[in-house]
C-alpha cells in the first residue's frame, strides 16, 4: 500500500507541475543594443525559466520587421504580422518586459507595440451600454524589468516626475486589458554599478 501511495503522490506532483505550474512565457525586449543589460536580463530570465520547465518565446522589437507600425500604410502582410504577434499574446500566460527607461518612460518602439498589437477588439472593447471596458486578456500576468541611470526616486516620487511607469502600466494599459502586473523592478544608477553588482542583479532575475 505504501508503494502505491508514494507512486500516486509522485504522479500527482508531476501532473501538478506539468499541467498547473508549467507556464507559457512571452519575453519582450525593447533595447536596440544586443549587448545591453536589458538583453542580459532577458537571457538570464530565459535560462532560469527553461530550467524550471516553462515554455518561452522571445520577441526582440528592434530586429523584427517594423513597417506594421505605420498606421498609414498597413498592408496585408503587415496585418499578418500583427495577428501573429497577437497570437503570441493569446498563447502566453505571462508577458515579461525588459527595457531601459528613456525620458521618464519606456522606449517609443514599445509604445508602438502596445498601440498596434494591444488593439480594440483584441485586448479590450467597449460595449454600447457600458462605461467600463470589457477586458479581453483576463487571466494573464506581466512582469517588468527596467533600468535607468538616474536615482530611483526620480521615477517613483510624483514630486520629481508626473510619470510613474509602474502605475502607468498597471492602471492604464494592463488594467484595461485585464492583465495583472505581478512584478515591477527598476534597477537605477546602472552606469555607476560595478560588474560585480550587475552580476548580483542578474542572479536575482526570476
């Protein structure tokens, strides 16, 4: 009986991890420099996720075809690209973003990605007799890992800036789509950190 019980527990544990705990993760990086710390964080997160048994896809916004971002000339091929990017979001349980903070916000290419891919009738919509948006991406979660060279309080205290990236993402883009922001980490003063300090940051990425 004890052997049957042990095997049963092993099977339940395996089923729980493979079906319930195993996640599909879409990793999105917005940094034009492939040697940047954004890419280093991406690689570390990818490595740790794969070791843990999760399924991952990587989207580098700076190496993919960009013509779909031009509203005035969206071709049939561009629509296919957008649909493919939306399919990746549908596939994913978790969206993970890596980017540098430029002028108090994320790079414009990431904003363009949100504008074109997180579109009405895909990520959200409004119904005729309701003032609240219908959230079409409910059940998904997001993580954000970003960097800056300025002190952290420049971006987090409203006295210094009207823009709080975490609140902006969680209370607007993610909120209207139904995505839960699970983690937001801003690594400040990056250019002043030693290689040892940067390596310590990478070891903490998960």
